[in-house]
């Protein structure tokens, strides 16, 4: 009888030890995943900051509309780690660009909101439909969302801010747009429709195309 009790006690100790071991392994695994997640965010954010600093003007658009490829790492992050990761990368990217701001941070704020809408939309759709067609739908939807959010933000926030705070006039902005041959622009509404909308459609399409070409090749690295 004594031997049976002793065996039972040993079994209980072993079971408790096994459960404790499993809990420790789970904790270590969760901690490792967090470290990997943060590391990936950091690397992609650093690349995004560099790419944002390499912004340039396109001859068919006014000089104040700058094109950059800084959304590519954020979109790759949203696809591989979820929409929240993409939004974090957008936040870090725009904070990193603040030393070069000429718009009292409003340009970076607008870029963050539009970029978050863009990568958040793509990442959210792709999260629930991880197929080729899901990727295409997510990128098309993200480009449309970017274009709509860009139109609203520039109409209600950015352009009014430049006029009220930075001392620019709407006529100055219209003149800069017409200087590149865009004679359709005559007022704020036409500025949005014929300058900002085509610019964001083009940007979203180019970024989507590049990510579509890169993602499958980079996927093994992004999912390590």
C-alpha cells in the first residue's frame, strides 16, 4: 500500500513538472514571437524611412506632390504580419521623416493616415483571403481606399492648413498645378479631382504592382 502511494506521488510530481514545462515552453515561444515581430517591424520601418527620403517629383504632377516607395515595406509587413504591423511601420516611417518636414508635420500626418488606410485595407482583406485572387482584391481595394482618403484629407485638412497657416493661397497652389500643363485645375474641387485623385491612383497602383511582384519571392524571409 505504501509503495502504491509512493508511485502515485511520483506520477503527480511528473505530471506537474510536465505541465510546468509546457507552460514555460509556451511562454518562451510567445516571447520569441514578440521579439521576431518587433525585429521585423524595425527592419521594415528602417527601409521605409530610407525610401521615403528618396522621394521625387513626377513631371506630370505639381512639385508639392512627391512620389516615394516608402509604402512598399509597410504593405509587405501588412501582408506577412497583419494590418496592425503595416500601420506600425507607417507610424515609424513618418516619425522618421519629421526632421525633413516643411509642413509643420501636417504632411506627415496626412501621409500616415492615408498610408494606414492603404496598408490596413490590404492587410485586413488578405488576412482572411490568403489566395492569389485575395491578394489582387486586397490591392485593388487598398488603392481605391487610398484615393478616396487622399481626396478627403487634402480637401478638408491639408490644403486648408497650407492656406490658413503656411500663408499660401489657393491661387498659388492652382498655379503650381497648371504650370505642369494641367489646365483642368481651376479651384479646390478640380485640384482634388484632376491632381490628387490621379496621383494617388497612380501611386497605389505602382506600389501594389511592385509588392505583387516582390511578396512571393520575399515571403519565406518575411515568415521566418
